[in-house]
């Protein structure tokens, strides 16, 4: 049944002018769809009145899959009832080995590059599962709004990489949805609060979901939302709070291990109910038992619960400190703290975060719905329903993007936390005389050496005109679009030859990979810099050796005596030996000694070149040659 839109005077839009667009929060546990109606954004309920859809899909042989509440209640075939598929979006076969999903499901890793859940209806990838969820949300929206959608803004975690974002777009395409934009979840929350409260200043978005934690710092001013920095912990969430209570209850009931999946689900559901009760009560009476005769009666006080919880909350505050450092912002400059995710309903979480930022946190919008609401507001703007809107969203790259250069080093072209969309170029040149092609290796990460970063793509630029080393001018352009997807192109200026690559790897980073990469870059910063300067010195030494070797081969016997040649050869050997060591100063000294030993040789070659150029020419002709080489 479609709902009639009723608006206040001055707010209504003619039906033919209003384009239907929605915001979708595609979550790991639950998903929501929201839209702007009569000037206000709200979550759209399904025909049963449910405002959220469990991210669960149940497959049956040859039949349309069950999605949401119907799938969640179907326990007849656990292997065909897929939960938390979002964790495998854009992932490869190797990523399922250490995942808890591998313990609960069977996977087909031979059908293609993407791992697929084995179900009663055949293999289904995470993209297939997500597409089924998105299709159900699309149908709910079209039924409620009474028309076809022009598109949707779909939210993704701040730490989703290129492959995971592309997988989300692919799932939307399978569901028949046009993606107006992929939007980072913290940014969506900022949109919701920013427009509702007309906020300006620096905003912290504290997002503690079921399985992950994100903290983002955004600058909001005059309708511009700019993400200054992001950080987080991809292995920390509300599930960990539930597990704390499960462990406590098992200890009280003197249980060493749970026997089966149903028992695990049962005790975790009971633990979740205790957690929710302690959000409003000072203590909870516990009366738990299972089918195996395990039982315990007693009480869990809020004080004892908080004591268990404090170390977990402390883990979330470490990324909070990191994001302030990354953005070069002090706590006093943060004007508001937005709480996102159901786990932020826990009173101690709100209190500790408030104490850290020294202010009362914002909780006026349902923390489970705020992301979907923000996405709906952005969708309304992108659909063209608010042509006078000044809303502008500026996300950032979570990791640096760059190229491999000589010596296995990384030249960062776009540093992490750079605002996107972004296009940034850098000029490179050839290393050897007569070089006609260049291999480009695109990498992602914070370390100084390629081996410590993640390889994204490789491509070649061919057809470079033959010139001496260093003469070619090759412009490499990195372009990151609003969805965080990367395109790299290379152009040789003289010939105009060009090559490019769209970076869409077949699978994405494993859970916690970005967090691990950031932590390792900080832990190894000093050592990495020493390795880089050492490698730079080796590259410089290689360049000098290459130039000297080329000159000696051309006319070394002509301009050097046997004794001089022996001295130069000895210095060359000294440079080669020093390059095998780890002493940068020794390499630098050896190079200096080689340059000193070959100085007269270089001078004689230059003089001979000048004499050859001047031979048989008038002074005026020589002047003309010098002015017009």
C-alpha cells in the first residue's frame, strides 16, 4: 500500500518534480532503507511495520530466497541460511581461512576467484547475498513511496577498500539499483546531525557497531562536510560485549565449553538481553539454563558489568587519540560527538566517550538509524530534489596511494586522509639511455618499501621516444572518484603515448588489514626511514655506476691512461662492495671517491666533445648552434 505524501505549506513538491531516491545502510547484522518525505528523512518500514531488515538470506533449491525476518526464523537448513555476508564482500578465498564464517558454512572456492557459500540453491557469493538484501529493501521502498526509484545512496564502512566498494556496487547492480553514490557510514551520520542541528565546527563520529569500531573526525562548515581523518578497530564491536557476558555466565555456571551451535546462539541471545536490560537498570536477575543441564541463578549488577566493560571501551579510545593526532586537532576543538551503532546505547560507553572528549555526546537520533537517515538526505540532494542545496561531502582516502620507484621504494602520490574526489599528478622520467617503455606498479600503504605495502595493479607505458636517461617527461595521474575507486594513467609528453588502469582488484583487504598497516607504519617509522635513505643512496650509487660504465665503454681507453683506468676500476669495485653493506655513509663516501677519481676523465670527455662541435665552424655558427640546439 502506497502512502500519500502530505507536506506543510511551502514544502510540497509537485509529483512530477519529485524524483524518488533512498538511502540504504547495508549492514553486517541489520540493513535499513530511508527516504526524505515531506521535507523530513525517516526510515521506511516494511508491510509488517519492521523498520530494520536482518541481513540474513535463506536459499531453497529452485525457489526465490527468503530474506530478513523470514530467513532468520528458518532454522531447517543452517548452511543455507547466510548471515554476515558483508564480512566477505570483495574478499578472496584466502580471507575465509581465519574467518568465523569458515566454521559455520561450507565454501566453494573452485567456481571462481570469489569464495561462494554452498547452499541448497547452489554456490552464492557475498555479492549475491547482498544483492538479495538490497533487492528486498528496494521493493520495500518502491511499495512505500509508490513509484520507481531513480537511485540510492548506499553506505559502506570507512575502511572499505576499492574491491569492497566495487563489490557493493556490483551487488546493487544485481538488485536493479542505480547507485547515486557510495557514502562512508560516519559521513552519513554527520549529514544527519549536521542538517538537523545546523552544526558548524569539528565533529567526531564514534561508531561502535556489532563487529567493528570506527572513529572519524569531520569538519563541518556552511554545508561542507569534510572528513579530516579516520581510524578504528575492525575486530571490536558489540559482539565483544555480548561475549564478555557469555564468558562471565559460563564461569558462573562452571562450563568449560559449549557443545553446539544452537547452544552458542542461545546463550549469546540471553547475554544480549542482559546487556540491553543493564542499559536502563542498576542490576539484572539472571536465571539461565540449557538443554544439557547447565544452569545458574544470580544477579549481575551494573557496577560489575561496567568493570568487565572498561578495558574494551579503553581499546576504542586509542583510535580516538590517533585520529586527533592525524588531523592535528586537539580535543578542545571538537564541537560535537555523534554516537552511531546500537552498542553506543550502553551507558558506560557514552560516559567514557563523553569524558574523553570532555562534553556530552549526541544521541538524539536513533544510533541504529542515523546512518540510513544521512544517506537518504544525500540521496535526495543527488536526485535533484533540492537544487538550492549547498551540501557538499568530502570523504578521504584511508591509506596512501603511490608508485614503486627504483630501489623498491614507494613514492606516495596521494597521502592517506586526502580529501576525495581527487586528481593528483606527478612527473617521472626514464632511468636508462634509450629506454622505450616503463613498467608502473601501483601500491597502497604507509610503509617506505614496496614489499611492506599492498600491490594494487601493474601496467606498462610503451612507445617512449629513445632519449638519454632522464630526458623523457612522463606524467602519471592518480584519480580517485567520489566512491573511492582509483584510476591511474601515464602520459609521455613528447610523443603523447598514454596508458591507464582502473584499480579493481579481484579481492580486498582482510579484516583488520588497514588497521594493521597503519599500526605497523607507526611502529616501524624510524626503521623504515633508515631503510629508505639507505636504499636512496644505493640507487644514487647505481646511477653513478651506470653513467661511468657507459662513458668508459664509449671512450675510456681514449682518455685514460692504464694507471688512471686501474684507479677508476678500483673505485668502482669499492662502490659495488659498499652497496652490499648496510652503511649509508660508507656508500656515500665510496661514490664521492669514485666521482673524484673520474673527475679528470669527465673533464677530458667534455673538452673533446666541445672541440668536436667547434671543429671547422665559424664563431657565428657556433653561437647559433648554442642558441638553437
